């Protein structure tokens, strides 16, 4: 697993993206089914992709499949962890502790290191996501 990272959030923002690379070294498929973090009211698993030239995002109800022996990248513009209902926006340099739960591998604690905020494009569209 690569060093997980998150994006710094603007003051007042309620949602933020988290990214990491997961390698399933097992001989069986696994699945990232859910995540939790004390800094977020809830955590969802999302996918972003271009649909007719427009970046759209949806929640992955069934989680993220990790085929045996493969590496799956959660990155801006693709799969990502979405921290929802964040009360204190993430600041650059912080570590956001989260628990990732896998169907087979069980629960794993990881720290998302907060990097610079998103620039134009990429994850910027997320601002409209919370309420
Ligand atoms: Cu999202």
C-alpha cells in the first residue's frame, strides 16, 4: 500500500478526497468495502470519470474490487475515498487516521497525509458535493 494522502480543504469545506494505491498480493480477489475516520461524519467510496466530456462522480455501493495479484490506484479523477461531513477542514501537514475495511483482509488503519489543496480541475468539482 502506498502512502495514503488527502487534499487540504478550503475553510468551510465539508468534503475532501483521499487517495492511495492498494496492491492485493493474495491469490483471491478482495474488495474495499467501507471506511471510517474520526474526522469525518462518514466516509464513502467514490468513482470519478468522464461521461460525455463531463466529470461525474458516483458512490460505489458495492465497494472497490481488488482482483487477485493486481494493484488498484485511488487517485484524483478516478476511484477515491470521500470524507463527508468534515467539521474541521483538513490542513496541509496533518495526518488523518482512517480505518479501511476489506472483505477478506479485514480492517486496516492508515494515515492519510494532507498535501496541498486541489488546483483547477481534478477534484475541484467536489465542492458541490456536501451540504
Ligand atoms: Cu468523491
